C-alpha cells in the first residue's frame, strides 16, 4: 500500500468506518436500481451506467474524505504503563493484560472490525 | 477503510461489483428476445458471365452479376442489449458437387443510434458472386438475409430474417463488357 503523507488527518475511527461503508453501499445500490429501471424504460443501458457513476460520485464525496461525523468515537487508548520497557511496548499488551485485565478498555466495544 | 486510499479501493471494488450485477441483469432481461423481423429482398437483372477469376485459381469461372433491392426497418431490433447489428445477405444454391453453396453478396454494420431503416434500390452487390466452377447458368439461387446481434452482455446471436427471394440465372453467358459495371481487373 502506498504511504502518502497527507497534510491533514485522514483517519476514521472504527464506528466511522462501518458507517461510511454502509453508507456508500446503500447509495450505490440505490442509484444502481434507479438506473436499471430507467435504462429498461428508455432501452438505453448507458443510462444505467451513468446513474451508477453518479451514485459513486455522491458516495465518494460523502465517504472518502474523513468528515467529522466519522470521527465521533475515537479509540480510547490505555495509559502508557511505565513499568514495561520501551523496546517491546507493542508486544506488551498481551503481558500487561494478563497482569491487569480489568483495565483493558480497548477490546470490548470495538469487536473485530479493525482494518 | 481507515485511510484515504483504502476507502477509495473499497468504493471502487464495490462499484465494479454493482456494475457486474447490473450487466448480468441486462443479459437476463433480454435472454428470451427473438429479434425476428421481416425484410423484403428483390433482384434486378441477374446475368451470368464467364470470366477469369484472378483472385482465386485463375481459371475461367462463372460470375453472377445482379442488382439488389432491399427494404427493411430494423429499428425495433435495438433494445438496450444490442450494441451493433451486422447484416449480411447470402446467396444459396446447389451444384452437382456441393449440396449447399453460400456466397455473401452484401453486408452492413449498423451501430446503435444509427438509422436502421434501410431502403436500397438497384444497388450492385458489395462482393463478387463467384462460383467455384461453371454451375451458375440456369441455376436457382435463393437470397436470404441474416444478422448477428452483438450485445452489450450475453451471447452473440445469429438470426435469419423472415423473407427471402429466389431467382433463376439465364442459361446464356453475357459477354459484353458494357453490361458489367464491376468487371474484375
């Protein structure tokens, strides 16, 4: 994947990602159905294509930029614990969770939707 | 979905999927279409000449020369799954060696949006009517039209048109060069 340094934040939180994906699916399918009916009535398949592409444009404007509505549920990270070493800080979550399982606020509400 | 490019990628992939489903829908909606149409074919002044076929075996073969009258309205064939219509006119006849001889005398490509009302009067054939021998004299020839439907999605249909015409070539060779507007060179 390309790593482009955008001059502004492009991040969406997990709920925002789910909402954005559902939104563009609904919009594109809606315009696809409208276009199919219009193309059938006009007997012109290019109308269907144009309708779908218009829906893609609308949903691209709505979902590709990280609008603030997709950033309302930021991930609550754990406080950095100063007992672990700096080198294996990323790996420390499993060991630290075994030490203090009641402080793991990241896992329960988010589920398996990341990436 | 977390970054710009991954959202763009997901959107693009979903768009392609939707377009594929719609295209399959177009195919299904026209699957039972028959694309039949009636045409009228006429023949004018059929003559037979005996000439050297330089394009093939350089022997003296029979060459049929005739003029065509075509009248048809194929606008009804263009539904939303027809991209191109390819018309071709076949001459069929029987010789002692071959039970079926087919020669394409004329064809035409009609794209979507072009006028499919065809009225042609006394046109020369587009391709030479060469026999591969000397069997055209006093032979019965049937002219029929057929078309291929080139679809947006689906299969390439081959549809014979309703309506054909038959004629009999004369039993004499025509020799004058003045009577041959398309003498081979």
